[in-house]
C-alpha cells in the first residue's frame, strides 16, 4: 500500500509550492499572501519511482479552537492523524523562527515520524537557515527548492523508508477507474462546504459564517453505495467585475477549472434568497461547459412558503436556462441533513442521462416526424432539406445533422430540433449539442 505524507509548517514557507511540485501539476493555489491554504488538499505524489499520497495543509498557527485559524489547525491535525510521516517545511532564508520551534515540539508530542525540509535553498542566502535548522533536533535537514525542483533526490532518500513495498515503484497509485466527478458550485456562503461535509459524513472542509472561507477547489474521494465519487468543493463564484484581488481571481479560475473537469455539477442556490442573476449565470456556465447539471436549493428548512419559492426558481430556470430543459431541482438543508438523501439519486440519474446514446435508426424516424409536423423554412425560394441525423458522441449528447444548406437554418428551428430530441429520448436536464453539416447522408451507399 502507498504511504501518506502530510506537508506541514507555518504559513508562507512554500508548502503548496512543494505539493504542486510533488504531484506534478498546479493543484494548489500559490500566492505570496500568507494563509492561502485553509483546507487540506490531497494528491498522488511522485519522486522518481517512489509513489505516495501527499496532503497539503494549512499553515500552523497558535489559535483558539473556535477561530478560523483554530479550525484550520484542526484540519491539519486530522491530516497528521492519517499520515505515516510529517514533512515539516521551514523557510531557509528566514531561518528558524519561534513558530518553527513551537510546532516542531507539537509534532514530537504526536509521535509521528518527522522529516525536516528547509525550503528556498536555491541560493547562498539560505546557508544560515540550514545551519540553524539542526537546533530543532529533528535530525539531518534536507535543503530543497520547491520552486526550482532542487533537492528532490535527498527527499526521495528520506521518504523511501516509509514505503512498505520494497519493489521500486510498486506503491499503490490510483488507476483510471470509473470515478464520478461531482463539482459543487455556487455563490459565496450558500453552504457548499457544509453540503460536502454532510455528504461524506465528516468535517472534511472548514465551514463557518464567514463568506469566502474556501479558496482552493478541494477534491474528496468518497464512496456512495459502492460507487466511487470524487466530490470537489469550490470557492464561491463571483461576478467577474467583483474579482478584483489577485487571490479572488486565482480562486475563481480554480473553481472554473474544477467545473470543466467534472461530469456532474451541483449548483447550490440559497433558498432564502430568490435565485438571482448570478445564480442563473452560474447555471448557464455549467451548461456551456457541457456538464450534467443538478440544481440544489439549500437552507430549505428556513423557507416558509416552499411552494412559492420552488415555483419562483422553476420560472427563472425556464427563462434563463432555456437551452437546457428539465434540469433536476432538489431541496435540502445541508445543516440539518433534511432532504440530503435525495441528492445523490438525482446526481446519478443526471450522470446516466449525460452518458446516454440514442440509436441512429430511432433518431432518423424522429427527424422524419419532426419535419412533417413543422417543415424547415424556405431558403432562396427552396425548402431546406434535412437529410440525416446521427449521434457522434456522448458526455454531453452530441448530434450531427446533415442538411442541404446548414447556414440557412434559423436558430429558432435549431432550438425546435434540440428540444424535440431532449423530449423524445429522455435527455432532460443535460446540454444537447447539435452540429449542422452540409452534404448527403455520409453513411448511405454510394
């Protein structure tokens, strides 16, 4: 089995940069602002043939449990409880600080094996910090530069003893399994993180009344009735005009990246605040990305007139999301758990629809009937001919329609065909792509 390493240290020593280096991609947000990372992020790391599970944690700070810093510390402690080793990172340029000394002592009390890494050692300015690090009493420090990839060979030597399998490269790594990727998106403070914690059954991500707590998109593996699911909690999506700060832009970009990689997107609305333009913009963005969509009205326990609230949202969706008919709408309270049992069945149904394929013969029988009921308009005095239709891919369902003059087909008629396909073949709630092609039936014998 693969071993687990928790990367810990005070804020702004380069933990997330090291995490990105080990996992081989920019998985965690990196910015010069201290305290960017708040929740723990997991990824599969690699140093040469060595494979292991890495956990990026928030910066260690002394704080009361009820404060944000205290909740971040609790997440770090949970990561350490799961880890086979702690990789304590300090800043070689700054040298050993009182905070480094305090948390080195804290780690000793947890009785977890500690590997000391001195980061930012790409120049001579770190030599003093390397010398000072011996005073922590954690053994031989490992000089590294996470930014430039230096010192990873020494880090490999320090972490290799934790590999339970002696065969090089034999540590377990995740395969290309059929994981359902489910992204949770919405405005700030609508309850996305509370919902994720409710679904997985533990306080996996930080929650609180403060808006904008989540900054990174945090992926959590979870099993639902034997089905492997990757839940992704994203930062609140703001209007582009309001994402002024660099960190807000990075968080928004990270959320949009997670949205583009998901199979199903759970768009969370605040049921106490009628669905506004921003909520509809988020839902429309999901449809543009071609993801399966489920709308969740959260905080349902606080709504008095539930029938009116639901009808108002459905009316808004009918107008603002006309390109995706029949989007599933689920109501729940993430805080109390009421209605949460309806979420995953709706998600799995949307996923199955998103993957559906329609037989070509059935499509062309439907096309013949659709044309008979509502013939296409004239173009230059001649009736447009719709010759053949076939599904070219799923995820989302995508169809190619061969016509005599594709460019002359009005958008209104195209919508008529898309709506007809969705209604006839049970594709409600997912985006449908219809590509117009010129020429005759390419599958007909010549």
